[in-house]
C-alpha cells in the first residue's frame, strides 16, 4: 500500500494540493489516517502513481510503499473519546435481550449511576435455529435508545443485516458487529459507511490477523473508529463455553493503538466466572470490558446463566478501578 | 415443534382442509416437508394448537410434538435431481476466480465433456483484507452464466450480500453460501426465499449441529433443497490449510437424507492432496465433491496452489467412479 | 467410590478400629483425605463392603458412595504450606535451562532476595527432536540443588523418566510433571510414591477433567499434594505460542481446594507478554505463578525469547502484590 | 545434520574404512539409514568433522549437511516386510481389552482366517482415572502372545512404562506407543532399543512435525522401523470423539517412505463410522488400518461402542481390497 506522510505543521491547503495531484494521477481512492500527523493512504490498483514525485511537495515529509496491508489498524488512533465509567477504560454493560421498558429503564438507571457512558441493548439477535426467539427488532431498538437518552447514555447495539444499518444509525451511537458477522464484509462496509464507531467482536475461530483485516474493512469504509472486543475462541475445552484469549488480546495491543476490550460473559457461560474474566483482561492491560447485567437474572429470557446481578456489577467496577490503579503503583 | 403426518394416499383436498383448520386455530406458519409422504410443520409460538384434535381428521395418520428443532434437515429429501457427472454422485468443478471469457469457456467446455451438469464460477469473493482483489462481481456472474448455458451447464456461485440474491437468481441455478457466511442468517433467509437449491459450506469452526441449524434456516425460508459441503475445519494442525473432517461429514449423513459432498481444495491447500481428499470422502459414503480446476494453474489469479489441472480432474472422475463401484461390489 | 466420614473429634483409636473392620471385610485399599476432618476412601472393586453397617460405629458421622471418581482432588487440602514470595500466593521462578554454576547462583541469590521459597531448575528436558540439546541431567540437578540449599531455597525440577524419581527425590522438594507427561501414568505413580508435592502442568490439549484425573493418580499414589499449573493449551491461534486458559484455570478452582497457579512463559512465547499473563491469572483469583527468568536473557541457551530479565521479575512481584491487595480492597 | 552417501556398489570394506575415519575425527555417533543405498548419519555436536575431506574417498558419492533434522524419517524405508492381510497394505485387528482366553482365541482364529499377520492385544491400558480398570498386565500379554503363536500370528501390544519393554519384547512382535505416550521420550528410547518395529500412534494434539520427531527418537534408538498410525486429533467438534485427520496423514506420506496407517475406531467412537473411516484412509492412499473387533461387542468390557463385529470386519477387508484395486484401475 502507498502512503504519503505530512509534517506536523502541514496546512490544509498543502494537503488538498497533494490530494488533487493524486486524483489527477489516477488514484482510485484516498483516505486519511487518524493520528497526530496527517497521512494519506492511496488505493492504486493500476499501479500508476510514482511516489517519488511526491516526496518533495510542500508539507510532505515522506512517502512509503509497504507490504503491511492493514495500515489503518496499525496506525489509527481513536479520534473520539470512548471512555466509559472508569478513567482510561471503556466499561459497557446492559441486558442481553430487551424484555420490557421497565427492565431496560431499571438497568440503565443503575448503569448511569455507576458512571457509564455507553450501554448495550440487543435488538437483533442471530440465533442458531430459525425456530428460536429472534430478538425484538426495530421496536426494541427505538425503545432502548429513547430510555438511554433519558439517562444521558449512548446505545451500543448489534446489527446483523446491512439493510438495517441506515435505520439503526439514527438511534445508536456505536454499532456492534457480532462474532458470527466478523467476516460479513457487506455488513462491515455498510456499518463503516455510517461513520459511527464499531464494536468489533472477534470471530469465534478468527485469528488476530483476520480480526485486524475485518477492522480494516470497517475503517476503510468510513467507521469513526473500531473497538476490538475479545469474547472467547472455540477450542476443545468445554469447562467454559469458549476459551477467553486474554493473552491474544494483549498481543493485538502490540499491533494497534485502537482500544481492545474484553467480553467475559459468553466465554464464562456462567455468572461465577464473569467478574474473574473481566479482571483478568484489565490486569493484562486491556482497555475495558463489556458484560451482560440483569436486575433479576433468574427471570432473564436469554443467556440468564451468565448475566451479572447489579450488585456484582458494582463490585466489578470497584475491583476494576482498584486493579487499574494497582498497575500504576 | 408440532407436526401432522398424512397417509401416503391423502388427497390434496384433505391436506388443504387441515391447513385451513390450522390457520383458523392460529398457526403462525405452516410448511411442508419434502419426502414420500406429506408432513405439515406448524409454527405455533403462542402454543394455542391442540394436536390431538387433529389426529382423527381424514388423511391424517399421526401428530407429533418433539424437542428436535431441525425437522426439515432431519426428514427432507431433495425434491429435484442434483446428480452431476457420475451416477448417484454430485460432482461439481470450476475455476476459483473468473479471469476471462476464454478461461471460463475453456474450462466449462472441458467439464461438459466430463459429463458434469453443475459448474462453479466465483464472482463475489469474500476477502480477508479490503485491499485484496474482491472478485469480478455482477459482470463476471452474467458472463459465466451465459457461457455455462452455451454448454448446457448450470452455474453454482457464491453470494455474500443478501441484496445481490435477487439479481443473481436470474443467472445461477444453485446459490453457494461460503464458510464465512454459514451463520449469516439474513443471507440464508434471502437465499432460501429465492427457491433455488443452496450449496451450504460448513463454517470453518462450525459444529455439525450448527451446520444443521443453518440449513434449517434456508429450508424454512423456502430453499428447494440444501447440499451440505464439508470444506475443512480450523484446528491446531497446519500441515494442511484446514483439517478435512471426512468422518464428521459421514456422521451428518446419519442425521439427514439431504446430500453431503466434500470440497477438498481449500483444506488441502495444495494440488497434490486434492484428489486424495475427494476420494476419501467418496469412500466414506459421501455424495460427491466440488473442486477447483484450472486449464493453466500456474497463471491462476487466486488460490493457484490448489487448483487441479484438467488431466488430474479426469483422473479424479475415473477414480471416483471406480470407488463408487468398489463400495457396492 | 465409597467413603467414611468421621466427626471432628474422632480419636485415632476409633479410626484405627474402623480401618481394621474394613480390611476384615475385604477392602482392597484404604486412603485418607487431607482436610479438616478425617475421611477414609475405600477401594472395593468386588463391591463387598456394606457401608450402612459402618454408619453407627464410634467416631463415624456419615458414609457415602458416589459417582464422583476423583474424591481426593475434590476434597483434599494441601497439608503443607507452599506459599512462596507473596503472602497467600505461590510464586516460583528460575532459569529455563541450567547453564553454569555462576548462572544458577546469580539467579537464585536474586530470587532469595525477592523472598521466594521455591525456585525452579530444569535438568531433564523433553525435546521434540532427538538431535536437540537434552538437558544437563543428574549433574545439573545436584548442582542446582546445592546452590538452592546455600540460599535456603527449595528446588522444583521436572522429571520425565520414572526411573529418575528415586535419585531426584533426594535433591528436590517438589517434582514438576511437564505438559507432555501429564498422562504418563507410570511416572505419576512413581512421583506420587516419593511423597513429595507435585507441580502438575496441564497437558497441552488436556481438558480440565483429564487434568483432575492425572492429579488423582498422583495423590492416590501418595503425593503430599498437587499444585495445578496452567501453561496454555493448543488452539488454532498462533499469535501466542499457546492459548493461556486463564478462565479454565479459574473454573478448576471451583472443583478443588488445591492450589492452581499459572505459567505464562511458554504460552506467551515472548518476554513482552509474560508479566501480563501472570497478572491476568492473579487477577482471576489463581494462587500464584511460575516464570522463567534469566540474568542475561540474550545469552540463554534455550527459550531465551520468553525469559524475564531480573528487573522485570521484580516488577512482576510488585504488581502481583498490588493486584492481590486490590482484590480485597 | 551431516551425512555421507555411498554409491550403490560401495563395498562393506569401503564403508568400514569411512566409519573408522569418522570415529578418528571425533564423531559422537554414526548410524546407517535403511534404503537402497548406504547413507551414514553423523552426530557431530562439536562440529569437528570437515565433510569435504570425505567426498573423494572410495565408494563415497556425495556428502551433505542440512537443516532437516529428522533424516531417518525422511529417508528410511522399512527393512522388513510388514504387510498384513491385503497385498500392499497392513491390516491389523484385535480386541480392545483382553477378557478371557476364549475371547482372544475366538477372535484370533477368525483374524487368521482373514489372512492377517499382525493382531493387536491390549494388556497395559493407560486410564484417565486411577479408579478405572487398568488392564490385565503381564499375564494378559503372555496369554495373548501364546494364542497368537498358535495361529501363526504376531502380536502388537501397547507398552506404557519403559520398565516393561524388556519383558514384553520376548512376547510381542511390534510395540505400540499410544497417543498419550507419543512424546514420552524415555519410553520411545527404550522401545527403540528393543530393535522391534514400533507402531506409533499420533498424539491427540500432536502436529505432523512433532509426530515425525517422535519417530526419529525411536529410529535413532534402534527401532527396526516405525509404522505411523493416525487415530484422530482433538478439535472443537464432538459429533465424533476425535477428528480423523485423513488428509494430514496423507500429507505425512509426502515426507516419508515409512508406512502410515489409520485407526478409525477411537475417532469414530461408534461402530457405524469405523468402516467408513478406514475406507477413507485407504482411498486417500494410506498403507492400511488397525481396528478393534469383538466377537460379541455387546459384552465387551471397554470401548464396546466402537468394536466391530466380525462380520463387519470381513466386509471391511473386502471393501478395502476393492478400493485398493480401484485406485490402480
């Protein structure tokens, strides 16, 4: 991939001049890296652009052409603040499924009290069998979004069909791409084009490299940023539902400055291990956690076994803060 | 799930009367199993239908309500003949990517000569990185379809975006759902609604149970039939690109009368093992194979290492016939 | 398995009387659980012993016969103190291979200064190829043991051949069973018969249930106790050498009161992730960690990439203490 | 590793002269490859031998020094005939456990009638729990061996403890190394030193490379030859007990001229799939199969579900012959 780097004091006019020249020379696409300095990434499938002709233009500090395919993941920084609940971390929580207004309001009120900024709310649910409950769809989304707004919260929700993105984008602040959709490229593209940040769950058997590739798809399409979310991989072991790959997520952080958070709920498969999984991730240096909570887990319609009672969530917040502090003492 | 079984000589009028009654009682959906006898599957989320009231109606031989969710996969038989190339088997071949009219014509002419009925042609390709070649899209599809028709062949092609199904359905005879899309439920639904048969590749880390669930999604939506296709699963071993689960596919055949074929190309990752993989599948009792061929593998744009030269494909056809015969001697 | 439970104030005489009666009735073996109260476990393959006849004997509070096979793992508590370095935790460190007296002395002196009680020293090494360096054998063991003693430390070392146990037992304080030997039952039995505690690494593709079974083998043979050690499992992911199963180890703790520690060195495969892996384990509630250290990692003969420099180990000790404290604040 | 190749008409005297010279120059070990031409493999850890000085000695046709560690696996051919039952194949069968003289005699008589030369008989069994049946040990071995001899058969039996090799070697003709022992290096060494051929099962999560390394251990120690045996690997899929890696075994054959056979019994976990698994292996070009049979499966003490009734074994033999022939038609 070809790229042009600008000096830190390059002016918008200088950058625009380079863009014009690139278009004139036949660039198929130009995008801009988020970060301290401006970098233009150039799509040039016909290989017509001679980079050395650009290296001496005003404002340009260097040009490069490199093997590394996923430049945005490698170099992007989140252009927006996605901190939530704990300084320096992104803590997200919410019910697994939307059951009633009362349920959602009870939980969101509690989460607002814990200082969260982002809350989750599942409307569309991918289900293994066509005969299972398929989620509450649009009405659940609109309702959750309104309640979230009432508490000053922003909604994160999973989208599974590219045709739902446009509608959903009016109601949610972050699009969750689920584990089964990690390599659903039309969906990633549509979600990216919304310009919203994307919470990208790792595919249940995706390598970290494939996960990076999926994020690059969303970023190239226009996503504001990508929050990676480790949720457990599929292995031979069944004492937990999935194997939470804490160290794989830590290894990803060596390759990107984008945030990487952990979702212990699905891997644990039961309440007793959820807090431990989240704390393990934070101790390993990850940037936050997303968990399922329920004000009355015994009555939850789906995945009840792993939903955290509210008191346990408060404990998780307290211990997460403690561990975050412990790492810097 | 609730079901009503009819006697083998039940008349259409008797069946229609039962349907009317079910609608009146509040059935949310009724679908018909393909097979020797008529079976109505009843969707009844509100649990309002009392089956025992139906057991004595004219033409009805029994009623049942069972745990088993995926009744269509368990009991459907293909309503159409999908044999291709070898009696009792479904052999499918084609180039991995569409490169030129000449390439496609050369390969299809050869395959027609080998007696195939179905040929593959990839138009839309899901790629791990957004910066890789993304396939030739609609134009490639139309072109392949026309050349296939010229040779009396039917086209099998992968669709990755539900919004492409309607267009593609005019040109192809079987929709391939790729490994990354196995649990893309909006796509399965749209593909099923086309009424075409579906070639359903196993997800790279899907259990056989999840694979069955995905097929049920397509069948319930209206797919003519589903052809399961084992293509290798993801394991720790890297001497082959994926681990071809021959015995897992054989185990699936114990749970369905739908055809199960094998795709050794991606698992093998190299030419030398493709024929061996296909023969292993046929010896294990599977119903056919799909492989990538190329008239000039050295120049193939994608996945060249695993494309079979035409002479090797002829050998594969000959040995497959021999093994099929050997199993019945 | 049959068991007899005694009251907490049962006298040795009462217990001895029950033992005599059991022998007389044909018990093939009787062993005693370590714990707050005395429990006799009875091996009775011929099924000749009637438990109800024992329930009213003096000192007996109950009898039971249960499916659960691995009673010792389920109910044993460590009869000896194995704390090392940090209150309530078992921290162990040492060089991966033994290179020279000077190397060992430098490292052990440092570790003694960090407050450790147990240090590792590899003498026998299982190597994948017969043409690789096979370890320093007996001489390395004797030398390490003497240096450890000089610093008041106790040696933990891996044994791979049952015929080496007797010799090694004079020099080491804890026998390590490596990942490739987890189901080497003759070795487990011989190691158990030494009466030493066993550090039992998890097999690289062992389920937690199999790991428990292996521990039971060692305990039944006479091991003082078993320290479980999670060291990463084999999965499809290769960004780390193995996938550290932090949550699987936490799940094991729900099934035993024996200690469960973490070995991040082999899973991480590189220095940068070792500290993160150890901290993740401690944050998840595990009982300690074992890591490889080197005073001059650049010159280490084997596995140099993952050995922790001494300064990093000091940091690990400090952060581990902090996290341990953070969990109880 | 360094090696010296001789011309096909090199005389024993010429070879002996080269050996002498190598010893004089400080070779730590010299071993001879089995094959059409003599090749000396030289162990030279101190790197003192200058190969070019040897290239012009009488009888020498070339010298080489190469990265490839496992030269014996790469170049050895079986020096003895291990065909059994079907021309060009090695078919082995027998009961899973030894139950009685009558059982063993009934089965061996049947297998002799089917033309087998090698039969299996399990005496020592590695069991996951210490409380399970541990096998019949020495007495079972002696008994099976005598019955085998009566029918002109040769016994293949698993050894798990290096201290049992010497005793067992008087009674058996091929030593089986089980999946849990594949990397038990002291056992491989002891078994190799017996000079018998080794049936080497693949470790349940061993890569093909590790499997080759284990075989090299046995060959370097003196094993007559190694027969590789694929028996299924551990993956996420549980519809079969293990995933039979037919294509991985075929890939191994590209790296060795030693025989590679298939054991479908443990992977299938049930009778219905055993024949299909064996035929898949033979169709993929493997060199034979080993299966468990029982004259009365319903009464088998262990692994009854997967033992093949005698009539099914006859069918397997017939179909295996057919497929072998089909591959060459």
